[in-house]
């Protein structure tokens, strides 16, 4: 167990230490400014992370209570989506698809990567998106991989999460990094950086220690997840995608420990509420303070549940409006297609047919019914010359959510 210091400021947790290394960039990477070139050959301090596999974080009681409150709320929200007669905005799968997409967008937004819900959904469906839309769509893949790998959270699973994130756009950045990375101002070097993560030769051992910490079942789940996330971000094992992979890892842990079973609660949206506080909490963790990051995730969890309930309510309102506009027999597949539209606000005939379990030629009449009712809008996707249908109502809910959490960030 960790102990508390004599000042009552909080639990004692090992801070990072450092080792002195020499900045020796590869030829051609010395930089273009005089300051960058003058840093070559000079010493710099790289972090050495403490081993935490056998440590037990012990925040003060009020912090533990807040974390447990958040876990209870997340469990309750997850259970609500599986209650008979709850509506659940088209069922747990449809709601989870929307929440997963929202979480992926918020996690990307933390990294200053934004795109409209329509652009992201089209990129996700066609694989032809550009810029931020393609990046955010890839984060949906990473989140999906994280949930799928929740039952085996080992080093290979972490690598697969990052590969899902960057494999298509930046395959050369997939895998453990083999060079220094650092956090600092533009044109900085490890010599002038604010923080330099561990040398790449230390990554595999540090990740192995983290995996052992995450495998434990004797720790409060949210505290374990918050500490694991901060440790992962401190290790910074990849050349790119550390933040998004690290937040996906939190969801994998929540699923692995049974906190969530049906939906992906939008925790990143909660973190985005106070992005500066989240970044400061990561900095504090490196100094041996665990309470800020635990508090950040506890508050994010509570906000995430509020966001999730608001989104479910808005989607339920949208579905109620659809049912007033759509005219079809009670046994028509059109009604099931509405659930598909919630989960896939941009779709093509193949996606709709597969979801309904019918032949693709037979799905067009159902798509036509929803188009005539104003539920869907059809557009020819020129790169592939196929028709895509989009739901302005569902996309509007997603864009409103992104704008809402974005306004609250500071």
C-alpha cells in the first residue's frame, strides 16, 4: 500500500526519476534552426518510470468516495440500456455505436483533431476520408479494438489498439517507438523539452509492468484505470497515438473489470470539459501525485454519464419524430431499419441489407420509404460512384454533443 505524507497533502506515490542521455539525432534530423543544431551532442534528462505492478494506490477517503460514486453511476447507466422497455434509442447496440463514435471524436478533440460527424461517418464507411475525418474515423477503429481485446489486456493487445488507430494512415508509426520523443514547444529538442519519456529500450519492460498492474483484481477499478492511464502516458511507448490509445485502454479496463457491459461511456467528453486540468493531472502524476488524475477521471465519469443520458434522450426524441413521419406496415423491415440508421447515420445499401439480413436489391424500397419521410437524404459518393444515405437528425445530435463538450472545455 502507499502511505500518506506527514503534511496531509495526499498519498505518497513514486515519482519518475531520470537518466542522462546524449542527443544524437539521425543524419538529416538535426533541425533547421541554430538552437536545434546547437543541441546536438548535448546531454538531456529522460524519464525512468517506477515499477508499479505491486503497488496499491491509496488516495484519501474523499477521493476514493468520489471514484466509487463515478463507478456506481457508470454501472447504473450501462444497466439502464439493457432494461426491457427502456427504449435505449434503438437498443444497446445502436446506442453503443453512437456513444462509441462520440467518445472517439472527443478523444481526438483532446488532441485538437476535429471533424464533422458527417465527414467522420463517411470516412468510416468508405475508407476514403481525408484529413481529420480519416484520423477520427481511425480512432473509432481503435476504440472498437480496445473493447474487443478487453479480455486479454497484454502488450500485444495494446499494440493492436495502436495499429487500428494508425495502420491505415501512418503504418510507419505503428509499434513501439525506436527513437526519442518529447513534449515541448515547436522546434524544441529533448535538450530543451518540458518532458522526455523513457528511452525506447525501456519501453517493453515498462509496459510489462503496467500490464501486470492492470491484471490485478484487488484494486478499486476507477483508481486502477486512472493510474494505469497516467503510467501509460508517462511511458509514451509510441511515436504517435499515445493519448488516444491510452484513453481507449481505459475503456478496455472498464469492460474487463465488468463496470461496463453494453455501452462505451463517453469519458473523453468528460475529460474535455476541463482539458487543462486533465493535462495538469498527468504532469502531477509524474511528480508522485495520484489524486489529481483519479479526481479527473472520477469527474469525467460522472460527466460522461450525464452526457450519455442526454444523448440517449435526444435520440429517443428523434426516433419518436420518425415514427410520426414514417408510413409503413407494422411488420415492415422499415422499422428495424430505423435502428440501423441510429447506429449508422451514414450508410449504403450493403450496410443496410447486412444489418437487416436481407438481399441488397430488396433493401432499396425500405431506404426509399425513409428518404420520402425525410429520415434519410441520398447523395452520390463520387469517388466510388455509389449512393450513400445520411440521417441529418442523428448527425445533428452528434455535432451538438461535440459542440457542447467543446464549449465547456477550457
